[in-house]
C-alpha cells in the first residue's frame, strides 16, 4: 500500500481526491490538511509515502513547508506539487527543495486520476525510497497507460487555453499534439507527415487539416487578451499575424504538456 497525504486548501478538491482514490485500491489517503504546520505534525506521527501539495495554503505557503521539511531531515516522501504559477524561478526553487513532480495544469477529475496513475505506476520505487524522477516514472509506464495519460493532458491543456471543440480544427489540433508527443519526429515533418496522418484518421484533406488548425488557433488568439494568453502560453508570437504559427504552437504546447 502507498500512503498519501494531501496538503490542499480547496475542500472540494479534497473530496474529489478521496472519491477518485476509490478506483485505486493500493493507494490510501492517511492524512489531509490545508496547513503546512499540521502537515509537518502528521509526518511525525504517520508513515507517509507521497505528499500531494498545493503551493497556496491557508496558513503559510507550500514553499515554506518544503523548506521546513528539508531542514528537518525526515525521510523524504515522493512529493507532487500542484501549482497554477508558471515561473521558472518557482520551478527551480521547489525542485531544489525536493519536489519530484510538478503539476501546473487546471485540476479536474481526469487530472486527479492522472496524478494517482503516476503514484501507482511508480509505487515500487516510492516504497523502496529510491530517487525516482518524472522521466523515470514515464519510462515505466506501459504504452496504453502512457497514451491515456497524454490524451488527458492534451485535452486539459487545450481547454485551459480556451480552445472550442465545436471547431473541427481543435479536434485536428488535439490529435496533432497527441501524435507529436508519442512520435516526436513528426514535429520535424508537419506538412509531409503529420497533416497527412491526421487527414487519414479524419478522412479529409491535409490542406484542410492545416487550415482548420490555423483557424482554431486564430479563434483563441482573437478572443483572449494578450495578458491572459501570456499567462497560459509564455512564448512569443508574430505581432503582425497576431498568433503563433501552427508549428510554433504545436512545438511549444508539446513542451508545456510534457514539462
């Protein structure tokens, strides 16, 4: 069994985690709290294999909790951080403080399932106390499970940016990201390989795939403010066209999804 402690101020999310955990008989929620000091007390009293930590707590902060945990020299649990802050400085800081995996996408039931998938997949190494990284975890995932995780991550990423699935281009883009993540070489040959592959799946024309993906990107970039887009998509784009190209978006989105 893998013992989990949830350090999360959102009561609704606490309930969701407890509910989804019913699907994972080998994972047990042994403690939940919204305060860093309470979490440290639980660590003294309980065996905790995994901590799921939100950086924004009711008292103190997740970063302060991580620093105190590191200073106490307790046996380090596997630590997954939930954050809505996109900052290289924050990522570097929490990584140095012992965080093993960072989840920076909106938290929904599907992403809770994915987090628990990650814990279950790496359970053996976690129990042994070995230094397991996110890359090592993904190396253990079988193809079907990995594909399921990536599919969910792509869907949630596009939804977070505001892509509408009423547009066929969003469905093409979803498939494009999924294929590029599973087969990175496709990123280098979008026109001659990726678009034709998508066209075969949807029984349409490759030119239509390119045009409709461009249309979906244009739709999002025309509806959202530059400030909102920069929060969600921290990359440059052509000011004249007012949006990234298809290739730029696919390449950068892949980086964000796999981070």
